[in-house]
């Protein structure tokens, strides 16, 4: 599955590549004893890199949410937080408002 995502990425089909990487990420997360096993992070990285190149606002919002969630996972490597910064930069370039999903929990 990763090879198919890589091929889609190489030909510039970033949304499709990201979706394939998302499925691989989900499978990787659920194939181990822990959802934050170290082998999930490289797959998440590929997913986030692909979605960061999207021209679609909803894809960028999804990428931001996934990056934010992944950054909160124990053992998250620094490159995932850099991916989140890259997503935020891409969102700002499109004039999008960057909001933390944690804002929904304020006031509880």
C-alpha cells in the first residue's frame, strides 16, 4: 500500500496519495499492541506530507487535525510537529484560519 501511495505522490496526485497513506496509517495503528507504536509515525509523516500539498481546503483541515492528534501521541518524533507547522503554513498561504481542535474542549 505504501508503494502505491509513493507512486501517486511522485506523479503529483497528492490527495489520492494522502488517502492511501491514511489507510496504511490506520492499518499500521491497529496491527500492533499500541496505537502509538513507533512504526506508525513514518506512515503518518508520508500522509501529512502528501496532504500538505493539497489545493483543497478540506484536505488541509484534515491534515491539520491529524497532525495535531499525532503530535499529542506519546513518543511522537519532532518531524511530525514540523509537518504540522508545514500544514499551518500551507493553510495560511490559502488564507485559511488555523484553529486548534482543542478549542472545542475549552470551557468544559
